[in-house]
C-alpha cells in the first residue's frame, strides 16, 4: 500500500536561421550575419535507483466444516411453517439485541444469515470491527509471530516471502482480549490470507501487511450461541435446503486488517 520510473526527453530548440544573398565575390561591407546554432542537447536525467523491494504472501484456506452444512434436509425432515416463523422471530429479536448491546457487526451478520441469500459479507480495514480486531490480544499475538517469521526469511536473503498455512493459524476471538462484538460475530475464525510488500533500506525492512481473517457464518450442530444455536441450525439446514421462504443460509465472511511492517536487517 511505488515509485515510478522518471523519463525525460529534452527537445532541441528550433533553428533561428538568418542569411544574406550576396552575389559578389567580395566580402560584404557590413559585418556578416551568422546563422544561429541550436542549443546543445542536454543529457536526460537518469532515473533514481529504486530501493530493493520485497513481497509477502501466505494462505490458510477455509476448509469445509459443519457451519457450511447445506444437506438437502436433515434426516429427511420437512420445514414446518409454524416452527420456521417461531425461529425466525427468535433470530430477529436476537439481532436487535446485539445492536442494543453495542455489537453492530454481530447484528448485521445474523440478519444476513436470516435473509438466506448466502452472499459474502466483508468488513474493510476502516470498519469498526476491523479496528477492534487489530487491537485485540489474539490478533496482536499473531501479528508479532508473523512479523518475526517474515523478518527471518528476509534476513536469509528471500525477497519473495511466502508463509505456510501452519504459520498462519486462524485467529480465535473467543478468549480474553477480544471485544464483545468480535466474540458474538466471529469467535473462532477458520482461515487467514496474508499479503504485503515493502522496501529494503540499509538498516531495516519496512512495509505494510494485510490480513484477511476469513470465516464461514453458520450454525454447526453443537453451536449453542446464547441459546439460539439449535433454532438457527433448523432454519439453516431443514428450512434452508431446499430454500424455503424465510429459511436461512450460511455465507462466507471476513475482516481485513492492515498493519505496518518493520523489522531490522540484522
């Protein structure tokens, strides 16, 4: 989050010519008019040398899980209209409660789940939930570990650093040091994508890293979030496949967190 090459062309000035049409073999009586000479072309400025650069990448993909369960119908059960309306009301009430409790991201995700579209929801680096993620204790611990691993590869001479999935464990927001909204909306995440770039100077490596904390929002069989997990699971599986009006659907969601990168060269 690059310097461009600077090229310059210096145009030669136009010739301003003056001449006299003397036909005599004798030199003219007055001083001769000289033809003006073009200004010497100036050598184009050489582009500034670019500092050495490095790139960073890595991916821990989201694997299939029970939260994404979209089997046609659990145990061959049929979505019952009365139970669907009851569970939908419970979900709507819970989403409103999240909003009142100061957890707007959790409210948005639950409402999107209940809408049943299945389309992704992504929170950008400037969003409140991304700022909370960046400040959380679990993310800060991960970032320290990742920055150290990148620095070690750079000092070993690798300018294209790629971290393995093992070096990018999914962030767990269910423990201490996470906000209420992070817990209610993401809790245990399932994937992590890393990208970044920077410059190499005499004494240090500096740049920017971007983490995409990825998840799939849905309700696995054992989910008991605030007592609504079983009801939401019913909406997702029994009423969601095949889709019943009012049935819910799991969806991919993610938070992007951007941080500065800084490591010494030695």
